């Protein structure tokens, strides 16, 4: 994110606030689910059943829509060709929905064969997983339509509605867990997932109409931009599909471990996504349209500056969060999910996976920016190669770690972390070769003092945590957990800020400037 762009900073604040609320609601959703169902058989079956519908969505839509539509619609909008942009969007929407509908029918028929191929449950567990899968096969269709709406809104610089949509999605699933699940059991959660997908689309329809877009069920491949959109979607879909293989394999490996391992990994990954969703992804979301417009206008310097500043900023923020998160992992899991049926054993198992997953937090945040830097240049192929490399590493290592080394969930998580860093570094190297004025050394050099400050902050937090635990004695209630997080996390954070100030790390000033730009002032629109 670049100073001097108040509208971009304000958009970033809106999206970040909405993502924060979404992650908080995502936590509430998982906490309610964990408290309602023991992290074991039924919940393992639900999370496993979610994999096939999610894989469908990732293969056909998901980030592929934004990677294809945002640059094209932004470019056409910048040249006052909205009518053409709407034809392209309608063509893409029609084809995506048709493919998903056919896939849903085929997967529903083949589910009794597909499910046993990737999970190691008993016969009753496999049957329940099949039933839950069939219910949730409707969700990718509505989520894909919602993805089109999000892409068009973001291309027009309208981030509020698309950022709020995930909040509604989470609220609906929470309501299903509270009101439907007690009657239908874990199937009530599956119904909630479908209803949440419908709501995700519904809240964006009115603002979407405000852009002038009117969907027409047409397929017009005579427009070169429509063909290019499909070409751009292909590599991105392959990359996302490859990435989803990580979770399919992780689910398969975890299903062969102790009962509750699938649930524990899912809860750990949910906790991992909270800081990534609050900071990393929003920066990528709001910078993609600006990067696309810069390139469309030939403003290479502005594009490189935006990418570089965003990467430096993301490292400055994510490195201390990683260090403090690793120190306070048990407390974080206990506070997030330790309610009802989610007991000490579940907390320990989830925290053990989270500890290793957090190693990937900075790299995943970098990828959120770097991948979109390529999308802005209408290059979705390079991120695919990087994603495939990451998948090959994490799947190979995960299988060896679990089946040969016996590392359990920690081995699965370590494979994901290694693959993530390989992907981020490869994207940095390729972007350096494509853009001579882009210098990865500037990014990595900026990360060095932040990494050192984060290490010191982590040590201080660990010492403070030990002191609080010593004073609390045998009191391990929620109040003590909160106190541990506030004292240890607070001291660690203050130390990080103090060191950053002493070292004059420029990203600290950037954050202050961005916050100032984002706030409305009298006389400024």
C-alpha cells in the first residue's frame, strides 16, 4: 500500500475492518461448533465432507474469478467500456455456473466411491461423510455467483458489500449450529453451509446492480477479453486446485491418526487464518485493482512501488504476530475454542499443529501480495507453477512425516510451511526478473530488522508468560488465560514497537500515515 493514495488507504481500512469482523465471526462459528460437537467422529466427518465441495469451488471459481475478472473489468472500466465489461462478466458467469452444476451432479453420484478414496473412517463414518458431502454440493454454485459479484464490485472500487458478505455467511452458519444442529445433528451444519452461501450472494446483489451490471445468461466468446478471461482463469484454477490437494491429503493423513485429528487440524488452520485474513489478504484485495490500473495506464513505477511497499509492510506486521503467536499458542487456542466439549486434550492437539503452521504466516501473507502482482499483469500462469511447487513439497513431506517419521499433525503442518516459503521465494525471484526496477533485496533487507525485533519480542513475551503463570499458580481459568495473553502479548508488542522506533524502521511511519489517510477529514471526500 502506498502513501499518497488516501482512497486506497481508506479502502484498505474498510476491507480490513470487514475482514477482522469476518475472522471474529469465523472464530465464533468454530467455537460454537466445537462446543456443540465433541472434536471427534461426527465433526471429523463434517470437516472431511467439506473437502470435495470446496475442491470443486477452488478448481472452477474461487480466486480464479478475481484473478481473471478484476484486471479485465478494471481495464475496460478505466477506458469507459462498461457495456463490454458486462458481456465478459456474463459469459464467464454462465460458463462457471454450468460447469459447477454438472460437477455437482457427477460428484453426488460418485460420492460413495470418492469419499472412501481419501478418508480412513469406518463404514458408518464413510456413509455419513457421503451424505454430508451431497448436501454441501450446492454451496459452490452460490459461492461462485457471489465471487463474480465480488470481482465486479472490487473492480469498481466498491469493497464494502463484498467485504461484508463473509460476515453474513458466518452468521448463517452460526445460526444453523445453534438452532438447526440440535435437531438434525451434524447435518444441520451442512444445511447452514448451503444457506450461508446463498446469503453470501444475496447481500451483494443490490450494490452490484448499482454498478450497472445486469447478468444475462449468454456465452459470447467472440470478444477477445472474454476469451482472455477464460484463459486467465485456467492456470489460476489449476493452481488453486493443486493447493486444495494439500488439504485433501492433510485430511486423509489426519483421518488415519487419533480420533479428533481432522477436527484439530481444521481448528488450528482456522486460528492460523485469523491474522492472515485480517491483514494479509485485505492488502492484496485492495491493491489488485490499483496495480491493474497502473499497468493498464503504463505506470510501471507506480506498480512496482505499490508492490514493494505492500511486501515490506506485510513483513513488518506479520513477523511479530508469528513470534507472539508461537509463544501464546496454547492460550490462543484455549481462548478461541476451549468451550463446551472442546477440552484440554483438544486444546493441546490443536495448539501443537498451530505452532508449526505459524511458520507459514509471513510467507502466506507475501504470497497474497505477490500472486496479485502477477494477476494485475494478466499473468496467472506463474503463480500456478509456484503453487504446484509448494503442493509437491508439502504433500511429499507430509506423507513422509506422518507415515515414516511418525510426526503426526506437526509433520503435516511443517510440510505446509515448507511449501509456502518455497512458493513465496519463487514468486519473488520471477517478479525480479520480469520487473528490473523491482528489487527483492529491498523487501528482504527490510524484513531483517523486523525479524530481529520480533525475536526479541518473542523472548520477552515468553519470560512474561512464565512470570504470570508462576504468580497464578494452579488457577488456569479463562481470566488467567486472558491475563497471560494481555501481559505477555502486550509487553512483547511494546518491545517490538520500541525496537522499531529505535531502528527507525520506515514501515512504522507508513502505518501511521496510512491510518491518517484512511480516516475521514472535514472537507475531504
